[in-house]
């Protein structure tokens, strides 16, 4: 019997999903052959299955839930510039998303379906208990020989954690921090969600001392983490702003018996921007001429970086206006620019054929051009 067009469309629509499920299940079975503890495999693949085959149809509900705990738009824009904080935020979001699966009515319904889809036998009962047995809190890791324990900072209870990745143990030892984490029970120990680091977070007692019902406290915990992460972002932005005004330093002192060329080469090596510059020979020739013309300006307390910045400006295809009193660059760079233009005009003129577009400098280099 021929299928109708409507039935054919339904069948075709199911094929990509079935192919995806088949691939995921193969991955699960492969990973079960690698890890000793099956729960270490099941926990991430529950979320993998949810994200790939469930989340689209539940998107409005999930989005509304996640929006409660998201960073503000400004912070979302800023966090991409800070890898450590971004990693912490990604881990935090992973915990919040798992929390949706474990605690909301719609999430628990999908969680049960996914568990039943997994290739589990004896583990299924334990997995299905997770909505009632999970623990979310702030924890401090304690490493004892090959064992690692997580102490709940709220009630001081200690949980032995199953870890097959030794690098994680080394990482938590090195960080000397406490973490926001989700603990899930197995037959004998607990397994971990990703760890959201709380290093330098303020006032943990503010959240730990709250005496409210469990669900309400967990929600407040997420708000506390989000607020602290936002504060860390603002602090990082301020530090970055300050660093913009911290002058890099390398002494302009000349070594004994160092030739003009050797001296110029050593100074240029301090700025990686010159490493692949196409006209580095011409830059070096100009610097040698500057060294020969102003030997008295190269001494131990002098900083070479303003001069290097000036060289980059001179080898950039821009209209230079040295008389501009509102030049926004470093004043020492402006001083070097005036000196070179005044006393080495022929050398500057010869450089006209060796200038690059301002865009040719990498994004990491922030030149202040004297427009």
C-alpha cells in the first residue's frame, strides 16, 4: 500500500532524528567500554541527548528558566574577553541546565525518557533517583592520596567523589578554591558536574547562612553565583583598563662592546609585533640611525618601548601631524616622533615605500596614531 505524501513527510522528518539517536547510543556504548564507572558516562550523555533531540521542542520553557539565571547582556558581551571567567560561566550554565532537568515538571518528564533510552540495566534505578538525591552547593575539595572528597560548606557534610581523570585532581589542588557543583550519587560514591570556580568570590557566608527551603536556597545560590561573576567581570574590566596605562619597560641601556646593529636588533626583539614585519630590515636601519644620532638618550633608566611605538607609527601608511598638541599617544612616543622628523628627515622620506596599512598590525596592537 502506497504511503500518502503526509506520511512520507513524517517518515523523512524522523530519519535525521533516528540517525542522531543511533549515533549517540553508539557513542555511549563505546564510552562504557572505556570508563570503569558507567555513571561517569551516563551523566554527560543525558545532557547531550537532551540538547540534541529534546531541547528544540521545549525551547520556550528552557529559555524562560535559563533566563532567570543568565548574566545581563552587558556582562555577556564582556565575558568573552576573559577565558577563565567564561569557562566558569559555561560550567555554571551546565549546572543550571541540569537543574532544569532534575527539578521542573517538564524537565523531569524528559529526564525519565532519556534514562529509559540509555543502555542501562542495574543502574536505571539509581539514575531515576537523581531528581530526589542530587546535591547542589558550594564545596571545598579535599585530596587524600588517590581519593578526593567534596566538603559541603553549608552543612560540612563530606562526599567521596569518583574521579577517573587524574588531571581534575591536580587542577583542584592547584586552584586552592571552592566551587559551585552538582553532585549525583552512584552505587558507592558521587560523580561531579562541571565545576564552577568561586575563587575570589565575596561573602560566601551570605548565601551559606540562609535558612530557607531547599529549592528556594538553590535558586538563591544561583543568583549569588551570578552576582559574584558579574562583580569579577567588572573588576577584570577595571584591571584591564589600568593595564592599558601601565607602560611596558625595557631598559634602553647599551651593552659593552655591542655594535649599533646588534643593539638595534636586541631592542626590536622586545616587541613581538616586529617579528614578522615585512620591512624589518628598513626598520632596523632607521633604528641604527636613531641610535647613532641620539646616543645620549640610550641609558639605563630610559624605556625603549615609546621609541618602538614611534617606529611602528612611522612605518604605517597614515597622515602624520606631529604639530598636533592633542596627540593621544604616550608623550615619550610623541617626543621621539618629533625628534626623528626634525633631525632625520631624509631617512623618514626614504621610508615612504615601506609603509603598511594600519589594519596590517594585529588586533593585539593598539597604536595611538597622531592624526
